C-alpha cells in the first residue's frame, strides 16, 4: 500500500499556512461553522491554525488549548488501553468477551458466547450499533448500558460484515473496567492519558467547565445555534466521550507516529504492539480497511490511518501518515464541520504533501441497476433512514435521522437530497453538496440480490408500502 520511492521530508511554508487560514475562513462562512482548530504535525514541528469562536453566545476565541469533543476518536484511545493490557498479559485481544464478562448476554446467545474483544474493536460484532441510552452519571453507567445491549437486534452474522458499532465500544469499555478493577475513565487515564502527557483531556463536564471549551452548534434556518445538552452521557464515554485540546490531540498523533514510547520516555506499547493497531485486517466501507479501531486507507500512494468523531454539534478528525511522519488534526464546533475539515484535509494532502488522489470517474449503469436501490432503507437501532430515488442517470439519497433525543435536544436543518453516481460496481459516491465525496457500498447476497446499503452503518431495505 505504501510507495517504494523515498519522499522528501514534509515542510509547511508560511505561505501555505496563510492559504490554509484563508481557505478555512471561507469554508467556515460557507457552512456556518463558528470555530475551527487545525493542527499539522511534521518531522520538523507542529503548526496550529485556530479560527472563530467557541460559542456564538459568548464570542470567546478558539485557541490551541481550547477543549473540544473528539467523539469517536476516543475509540482509538480505548484500543491503546486494551492493547497495553494485552502486552502485559492481562488480556487477550482474541479472547472471548465472556472470559472477562461472564454474564454478557445478547439476543443471539451464540454470538454472546463467541464474540471476541478484537471484534468489538473492529466493528464486526454485528448487532445494532447506534445505542445511546443514558444510564445516569454513576459509576455503574457502563455496566448498565452493557446490560441494555442484550436487547439489541443482531443485524449481521458475527464477523461477517463490517458495520460501524458504537454499542460494541460500550462493551469494550466495560471489559477495561472489569480487567483493571477501576472506573473506565480512571483506567484510561492511568493507561493512556497520563503516560502520554495528555494533561488537557477530560471525560467529565465538571472538569471541562473550569477551562475554555467548545460549545456544539447545529445549523438551523441557515445559521448556527447552540446544541444542548453539552455532554453525551457517561454511558457513551468509551464510544466517544473524550474532550481534549488540539495540542493534546497532536501529542497523541505524535505517539502514533513513534515506536510506542511516550515523550516522557515511558514505554506504553511495544513497537510491534503499536504497529499492530494500524495493520489492516478487515474490509471496511468505501474501499477502506480496519485495523484495531483505526481506519486504514491508501491516499496518493501512502498508507493513512484515520478516525473521525461526531457528537452533539461537534466534529473532529485525526489523520496520521506514518511514512511521512505527518498528521492532520481538526476540531470543529458545528454539525456541518465535516464539510470544512474534509475540504481542508484534501487541500493539505494535495498542496502540502503533494499527494494526488484521482478524481472519481463514473460508470454508466442501466436503469435496472438504479431501480433495485430505489426506496427506503433503515438502520436498526436508532432508526436512521435513507430514501433513494432515481433522477435520470443519477440517484438521489435523502438522509432522515432517527431518534437521538437521548443525546440531543435540538436537531439541525435537514440536508437536501444528495446526488450520487456509481464510481465502481456496487460503490456510490455523493457528487455534490456538504457530503460530496462520501461513499456508499451496495452489499449483496451470494445470488446477487441486494442485501444492504452501507454508509458506515448497514441499512436494510424496507419492504411493502412504506418502501
């Protein structure tokens, strides 16, 4: 996946930083994003570009030390913690979950008996994934939500289909608690945050509120408004509850680029143990593969490991290119933040790194291929839906959110239908709008019938009149 020819060391010029800043400001205005913190880590040092405000209600400027929710990037921290336990011999990533949680139950008893810790971390456990029941602020929050996982439907067979699964990380967090005998948050701090020197990273709102922090926003009626509540709920901490500063996120990226040793000199993982987290092992979505919680892709001929995060009105990304000793990090405080950091990431990849990813080319497909996708598709669990309709030689995808009242009091403006075309057999790409470049996979049964439509999560077709 990586190129064989040596590449010159990555550098960032003042003119490039100025251009990045100007482009970011234009994108923030276009997508109504109040605040953005950008970081570029190179072999020669790091660069920070912070723009806008933490909240439209207070107007405080975003700084490199402003805390922002990193959402599902938290999952990679959980993987480091569990890998560290595995390196000590306290846990086997290929061990069955019931080795550590003997009372673990699921709708499918066979899956409950066989699912492994690694399958939790690589999103192949197969049960409905977007489960965000708020089980309170007590130390039993994770234990209680893991009990409720027992009611989730099994959507795909164990280990057979990759589908993004937040609920699996509730279970992974509980495994961390039981093996260490400590609260999840304390165990993660002891195993990862403190050794790496991440002193500006927190789980609990009462820790965050004494520091400058980003407030989430959603776009309503064409303008950003504050999203409440601020926190997801303690039960979601292992799936996406960490808040940290841009500088801490870059420090974490530097660890991922290293040999498993923290800047303090403490050995956190062996070099082999760290590299194993990045090794692609499972086919994921959109041509990507999955390591141990990390997405792995080939971008312009170099291997990139990445993860994004989305919470209530905050979106973040971390992209690491070990071959170049480079990382790109972004914290945004709006539900439209992905459109900003995706465009900026593409600009950095091309203009700073000189990595050219070919623009998608489109296939001409017959009407029957389009018609077999037309109708409603639903995601088990939260109930997100996609309405697919045919428009000439294109498809239109209309995304309808399910019930997220457990984590959000206010929802943003719905997106208009997104135009999509086939770029490869059974792979769609959205061609315009804020989700341009997003891909969807058509998964089929062995006999060729359409089984799922996957945009990170799998959606099943709705039959009958409602479709």
